[in-house]
C-alpha cells in the first residue's frame, strides 16, 4: 500500500500522532491541538492506550497511527481550522457540506457553527443543495430557510446533493412549494412530523422461556426437531437444523454459533433471530417442501417479509412477497414502487411507476423514508414523460409539465349528447377517462369488458326509450351509440398498445 504525506503544516517532525485518511494520505498532527479543538479527540487520546500492534504504528516515524474514514480533501481543511493558520478556501457547496458533517462528527461545536453559517451563504444561489445538506445533517432552521428561498423560482432543477437525502425529505420540499401559503413553522423537513406520542423506550432484551410456542404444523414440537428458533417477540419454532442449513446459508451461519440457551423441557438449543413471529413463520415455511407461503395483505408486512427473505436468501419467500406486492400494486402504486426500488426489483418498479403515472398528487407514504430522493425524482421524471406521451395522442391536452410541480392529471370532459336529450349523459362518458384507461388498463381483453358494460348500459337506455314511446329514431340512435363505443374502444386499444411500447423506452 503506497501512502503519501500531507503538505505543511502536517509534515512536521515534532508531531506526536498520525491521522491516515481513507485515500492513504498521512497527516502528522499534535494531540494537544486536536484535544483543545474536539472533545471527541480529547476523550480518545485521554483514555489509557493499550500496547500498539505493528499496524497501529507509523512505519517511518514510529508514532501512533489512527485511520479515519474521511478523505484527504475533507480532512485537510478540517485540521487547518484547528491550527493557527489561515482558514482554507471553500468555494464549493459540496466541500462545505462535507466539512460541516465532519465537524459535527468530531464534536467541534465552534467550527460547526461557522460552517453552518458558511452553508447559509450559499442559499441565494443554491437553495436546493443547501436544503439537501441541511436535511442530511438535521439542521431544521437552515432547511426551512433554504425551502423558503426556493419559492423564488417557479421550477427547480434537481441538485446532486439530493441523492444523499430521503425521498421523504424531498417530498416535503415539493409539498411545501406546492402549498407555499402554509405556515412553515408547522413543517418539519428532515424527518416527518410526529403524529402521535413517541413509543416508550425499548426494554433490554430479556431472555424469554419457550412457553410461547407456535403449535401449528409443522413447527409444533416433534421428536424429529433438533433446534429451536425464537422470534423477536418470544415465539419458539421447533425446526430441523439440516433443512434450514440446506435452505439458507444465513440460517447455517446462525446455527453454527453458540446458542443463547437451551430449552429446559426438551434440552434443545435455542437461537434468537431478529424477525417477529409472523415474518419468521413465512420464512420457515419457505424452507420446507410445502406450497409457497401465503403473505397477508398488509403492505408494510409484505415489505418486511421481502426484506427478511432477501437477508436469508430464500427464493421461495422472495417470490411469494413479490407476488403479493403485484396484487397490491393497483391500489398502492407509489408504495410498491419504493419497495421495489429498495430491492432493485426493476420489473416491479416499472410496473408500479406505470400505474402511478396518472396519480394526481402524491400523498406521503412511509416507504419514502427508506428510499433516496433520486429514486423519487426518477419516478417524477418518468411520470412527466409518460404524460407527454399521453398528450401526444390527445392534442387537446395542455402544455408540458415540470416534475417539481406534481401537476394534476387532466380531467376527462363530460359533455351532453343532443340525441339523448338534456337528461342523459353522452355515450363518450361511458368510456373510461384517459387517466383510468391508460393507467388501469392492464390487458387488451379489458376492452371487451368495457364494451359489454357499455352495451348493457345502452340497452337499458334503449328499453327506457321504447317504454317511454320515444320512437324508432331513438332506438337507431342507441344502436349508433353502441357502434360509437366499439370504435372508440378499438381506437383506445390501439392507442394503449402504442402508449405502452413508447413508455417501455423511457428510462427509469
């Protein structure tokens, strides 16, 4: 490994410790200066030092060597702030953000305050970048100031710093901009505003005896079971070590460790796992030669199952969770999109994004907190491009949207048809709106279903006309309207196929 030495003043021979950056640059520094600048370093160097191994000693100077996670580009200006020399020049927002983050990490309060003010100096020119950094570092006042400054422009550009914050924080910025008349004092940006009292503190993990057993087949006690898995909520599953080891290398690693305890009744080793009883049952069922386990309809539970199944590399459980997510997708496209993105499930993410194209406004969903803003931005761009394709097939649409506006989708016009009289809705209104037709239209066979509905509805109107002695001309109008429905549906089917083909070419 080739290392280099930092430039003055971090190359002095009288230094008494060496900090090595993540890119292998050695900074020869003085403990007393670091201790005066940072309680973190004061505590670290104040503790009794054990005898150092060879890798913890600088090979040339034989001084203590401490590896840090920061690169030299960030570490050098941070150390310069500690030394009695001129402050380092800081012209890039990203450099200020990194330096502020590092000064917070090392508990350098004075420097943190200076860097936060330096960050605020960038608000007039880069409010979105400042907002992202402030949210990442939980600086609510600075985030609020940056959000207000962003209101000066109608549209905003996506800033690279947004990649480092959650989709939830990004959503709150867009929602704030959309409702710019709201009282910002009531808004939190870096994290969602609590809607209920916080949960009580988690108690220490207390050993639970295996009195709470899942007695449902196949996890009730049997003479063949040779190990117990205990869920996070204390439920014990009597299982077979060989089956689990063959099904999952992760389970094999757990079973190779020393057990937490032994079952006092049956003298079987007990291993604790992090999953609760409902999730663990799905995982274990997928290990045994049974049908794929059924996952309930709670989307948060399904996401947790997929997360655990991925952790344990259980293909059957992964397949079951994805199948359930597909079933829940139509009612919850936004939530499923974020879950699919979390697990790099590209097919599911694209399908959910397609269903979400015609959502009017996005509502907050908790899955946003586990996804990056970049994932959400991709969805917004995908939605805008999808809507542009829709408008290309309907020239009456309005002008182009911008992703930062979360614009309403166009409402279908509901007119009146003279042949039916003023009291009867036009045949066109029986055709699904563009929003429903293109976003909820899953297969080409759906057009046949819609036609049957239209024919039934129009037949009832014909019967009404005939019963009311309104004449043969009205019956002919009904037949003509059915033909109109057929023509519109056929055209819509072709347009829908073209739409999906064009949509598939959009990058997500």
